[in-house]
């Protein structure tokens, strides 16, 4: 069973997204965060639940979709590192991964 570790920037990004949603729909924001953490728990038992998006082909990163967010992660031994969270409608930028 893998241990899931959140990078601080990923948690911060999820918090910002939830805060934005909560401006108009506080219950929807709470539901999103709960759903994200439930889906991330799936990675403990199967780290390949996410897919390899075309933009990250030939890298060690995978993406888990929990609409309206993408969770980007990678495996390091028996650990799953959640390195980045982004809104699905944002244009993908590989440079965001250089810091993680």
C-alpha cells in the first residue's frame, strides 16, 4: 500500500480553488475537497488509477481527474507524491512541474 504525500504547493492550489468556489457555493467547495481526498485515497491501493496525459508522455507524472480539477502526481518508491493541482480549463504548462 502506497503512502500519499501532498506537496505544499498542491495543497495550496486546492485551497485556492476551493476558496474561489466557496465565494458563490460554499457547500460545493466542501464537497469538492471531500471528493478530492476520497479519490486520492484510491491511489494508496492503486497508484495507476490516474492516466498519463499526452502532455506528460515519457515523464514519471500521472494525472487524476476530479472535475473541475486535475491532480498531478508521481511515484517515488512506495510513495505517491501529489505535486500539483490545477483547474481543468487552464492551459497546461510543463514549466509548473520544474519546481516540484
